[in-house]
C-alpha cells in the first residue's frame, strides 16, 4: 500500500486561492468542498474526534491525511 504524502504549502495555498474565488462568486458549497481538500492539522482533527466523535468527523469530509500519518491509520477507531 502506498504511503500517504503530505500536501505542500504551495499546494494548500493554491487550493485556498481557488476556494476564495469560488466564495467571491457566491459558490459556497463548492468553496466548502474545496477547503476540505486542505488537510486538517492533526491537533484539530484529534480535538474534533474527542469533542464531536469520530463519526461526525468522518461525515464532514475533511482531509485527514496528516492526522493519519501522525496518529496511525486506525486512530479514528481507537
């Protein structure tokens, strides 16, 4: 199985800029989907899991790649 790779700051910035343009156009659902492509920082993902629960975090659709790398692929089910 290939190992997940971190998104570069340049990649995150490019997504953020595209998302801002969508928001300016009033395309809020597209903006939301685009922003969720940017990895949620591990500490925020862990907080969200602890506070809202793993199911809620999964349903939101955030990119959890960095949390999976930091905490292990099974961190949501522990």
